[in-house]
C-alpha cells in the first residue's frame, strides 16, 4: 500500500477540492510525532468521506476557511503538496481537539511542535483565523508548554481584539472554574501532556 502523501495531491486535484495536509499529519511532518496518528489528516473546503482500507486511513476535516490558512509546500516522493505551517497547525489542533483525542493530545503535540513555531507566524495565522476563541485556547495551551515566550506577540495581538470569555473545553461544565485574564479563557479543564 502506498502512503497517502504519494497520491493525495493528485486525488484532490481530481476531486477539484482545495486542501492541505493538517492536524496530526502536519505536526508529524514538523517532528511532533509522539502522538502518531493512525489516520492521515487532510483539511478540505467541502465534506468528503474518509478512505478506510486495511493498511491506510485518510480522514477529511471540513474547514470553510481552509483557503485562508497559511501553508507551506512540502516535497514528497511524487511531488509537492500543501501543509499547514507549524503555527496554523497549532490552531487546527485546538479547532479539532475533540476529533483527535481531546486537550491532553493537543497539549502533548504542542509540547513537541512549539519549537517549530515562529512567533510572527503565530500572529499571522491568528489574524487569518475567523474564530477568535480558537486563538484564545491555543494561546493558553501554548503557554503551558516548555517554550512560553512563543506566545508573547500573540497575547499582545489578542489584547487589541478585546475577546469575549471562552471555555478551554467547550464540552465541560463551568462549575468552580477560574478565568485566565491574559487569554480570557475559563479554565474548566486540566490538560496533561505525555511529554
């Protein structure tokens, strides 16, 4: 069975669909492979059914604003294909947290990915993210990693947006939760990294 990155670009061109490789698959390409995905993750602008074969799973995630996401071109075995930048990958990890194993998984991947994130790229990715609460959660989670200074510029950018309060875990209750004033995040979860 050939790996998905050998044919993904041709497949998506055939389907006439905008896409990029993202989430855990993008994180792995940047060296954050502690949480090795059992699926290949592709972000698309329209819904597509997953490809499930004996030795290969390709999962498509719908993101209407996918064409606005910063990407980079990675050269594969059969050609180049678009991959979200490390900063944009961090935001997508938060966006799709419940689809990939929850906030513990996200924090574990961010612990490894943070060394690849350039602060200016993080602000650029945040500026192109239509959902400010994703940026708030990502900022809070990145601040919990081993390289907290990466969030300094992002926190300044966010403060100018005057965000509303948002839950860290949108599915968890608020009872007894504290608010982080820097990110305007109600910390109603306690994610733990495996790293």
